[in-house]
């Protein structure tokens, strides 16, 4: 009996060792699993911090973009207001010909009522200042056939500008125009000895109220 009893002890010891090894393996697996779970939780916990930083950077960029857009809009408004307040020459690349109050037989009053700008036929004619078109058409827009096709613009404060001898009129009565806006093409209509623009500054929309246009433009900072 003692021999049989002795023969069972080594087997029991082997089983115990195996159980110990299995238990140790399970413990290690559990530890590794816990470590992996901790690492995952740590990574997930870091995401909100990274996301917040990204959102903050994006908000800063958007604020800067909004500020830049606001500044650009303010500059554009300032430029538009400055343009609206300014006066310009009615044509570009010109030569001055007959001047204001110059004598001659070509004018009904014996004295020239405006300033002539010698330019090629079909040159763009621009509004010298913003305003409202009050007269257009042939026969000097009602001021007489000597003017040919003409346009008169009201600018406020008792000031009007007139453009005559036009080959084509591109605005209509009641139309609002801005400084520098195209209104017509230069021509040689009416009592004209060659292609040019006849330009007047008036105190009314009608013939007989003209003032020296060059002096007027000089007072507005335009060097004719």
C-alpha cells in the first residue's frame, strides 16, 4: 500500500505545478489586459485636449480672417466715399483747344462758354463727378443745334456739367451716374471744326449759366 501511495505523489506534484503555471499565465494575461485598457483610456483621455487646441487655433484663424475682411470693407468704403467726393477730367489723353471765354465767330455769344478737349472721334466721355442726368439728346439737349448731341448732369449745390458735340449718348434722363462712369462717345456733331469734347460747368442746367470749367476743376484738385 505504501508503495502505491508513494507512486501517486509525483503525479500530484506535477498537477500542482501545472496549476501554478496556468494561474501565473492567467495573472499575466489579466495584467497585460489591464495595461492595454489603461493605455487605451489614456489615449482617449488625451484626445479632448488635442481637439480643444485645434478648435482654439481654428477660432483664432477665423477671428483674424473676420478682422481682415472688416478692414478690407472699411478701406473699400473709404475709397468709394473718396471717389464720390472727387472730380476728374471728363476724358483722358487730351489736348486743350478752345478755352473758356475765348472770342471767335463760331460761338453764338461771341465768347466760348466752355473748355474744349481735343480727342479722337469715339473717345470715352466720363462723368466728371457723380450725379443725375437731367438732359440728353440732339439739338444740344435743348440748348441749341450748335452743341450737337449733348448731356447735362446735375451734381447738387447748384452745380451742373455739360458734355457736347458727342457722336453717341449712352445715358438717359433720370439715370444716376458715378464719378468716372462712361456716359458717351466724343464726336464732331453740331457747330464743330473737328472731333473734340466741349465741356461746361454751369449753375443751372441751361445755356447761359456757364462758369470757367478749368478754374472750377482746379478748385476741386484737378489739374487740367
